[in-house]
C-alpha cells in the first residue's frame, strides 16, 4: 500500500527481522498498524509518500511478516484522528518469542 499523510503522533519501534519472522501487535483500540523499511519510515516521518505493509486494524492482534530481512519499523497511529491507543509488539522467530516492546 502507499500513503502520503503525515502523522504527528505515533508509536514506533525498530526491529532487526529475518525472513519468516512474525510481528504480532496487540492493540487496545482500532488503529493503523504499519510495517515500514527504513527509507519508507523516513518518508512517513517527513510526510512524503511511503509504502507499507499492514493497514487499519479493527481487531487485535495483528500479525505481519517482513518481505525480506533487515531493519523494519513497526508504527501504530490513529490516522490523524483524536484518541489514544496502546500497543504491545512481540516478535516470533523459528525458535519462539524473542522480544517484546
């Protein structure tokens, strides 16, 4: 997906992910859950067009897998709407859960 809306308030965490890893995001309210590579995260922060994996989540948890190994940014935002959201991110690797944030 592609978007160009600048976000001023968002939750963010970067992870070193491998092929086959699963990112699980648990939310306490509906929100956008995005998985971005470093270049697209930079564009996201700058309000430029960016490409992402994921989208608007009405139910939780959300599970995403990176399309290739590397640094990936997990972003949770409300799409510019008022409100608040809390999120817990867990990374599942072949050996089990590795990290939480």
